[in-house]
C-alpha cells in the first residue's frame, strides 16, 4: 500500500488552482502519505491573483497536530483526484488529502471567540452527525425534534461527553455540495464522513481516525481567525506532493 500511494502521488493532475476569492488557507503538511503527524499553519493574502495581489503571508505559526492513524488518502473536495488513486474510505483510519472548504464551528460551550460571519452551533444531545454509509443522512447533520431513542440516533450523537470533540471546525470532505464536474452533489456512501478539526487526544500522543487534531489553544486561535468572507480552505498534503503542486495550484 505504501508503494502504491507513492506511485499514485506522482500521477499528473488536471489543471487546478486555488479560487481567486480565497484569501485564507489553513495548510497541513505531513512527511509522507503514511505519517499521522502533521504541521498546521494559517495563511492569508490581501489581494487575488486576478488583481495583482495574491502574496501569501503566514498569520498563525506552525503547530504540531495529528491526522489519521494510517496517514492520508485522497479525499473528495475541490481538487482533482488522480485517476486510479487510493481514496479515503469510511473506517480506513486515513485523513482525506487535498483541498477542502472550511465549514461551521461546533462545540459544547454557549459561545466561542470567532468572527461574526462564522456560524457556531452549541451542540446538544439532539445534534447528530451520521457516519453510517447505509443511511440516507450519511455525512449530514441531523437536528432531532426529540431526545434520541433509536439505536442509530444515540450512536450518531455529536455530544458524547468526549472532551476532544467539545470544539470542532468542519472540513468539507465528501460534503453535500461539491461544485466539481463529474462528482456527485451528495455525499458518496462509504467515501468517508464526519471530518473535522478538533482537540487532540492525550496531549498529541494519539492519532485520529481521520480528522485533523490540534492543541486546544491552537484550535481556538485558528477558529477565532477563520472568516467565511475570505472563502477559507484547508489544504492537506504530504510534503513532497505539496512542493510538487505548490506553483501549479498557487498554494502558500
């Protein structure tokens, strides 16, 4: 599998670059496709490539984090997926690699420090996120009008008294709306679900099942800076692929 991922990472990708409207990018870089350790930074730019601007500036210093226990696999986002490549699957213990929109913030606290335009949901026992590929609600948020009673409802509860999930920021992998030619506008069953930034476990000594986890203070810093008006994106790639694609994709 390691050799396969390496060979597939060399496959030429279709023409792609970051949208000119994107002024904010969170960058996650691992050493390889099979590493669960990641360095996460935040960049911003004042102008776009179409207006003569577009120079990226780091605004949040790199921080150590963790990703999937088995590393990365190509995810479903804004980027093209190399033909025949290994892709993220439900339960594979890999984080989705590529370029993804950043969504809403979620947490247990009544309020958080954030930009006014970033939507925040205080999670209750009635907020669900469905990870069952057989469900019509796969990789969707469901708000119940009653307390969970069915087994699937209880299993899908976002609030599980699990502190690392007490603050989260959605990474739109395999999300309901993917404006990409040839991709489904709905989540693809089994292609991976419930991908977020959230607080790391055991002081960073534990990898995730597919999310990007960070120290609590760093996660709060990033969430406080994320501005939906800047069309924020998350770029997650192994370092060799990031450097190879940096110029073509206009990455920071």
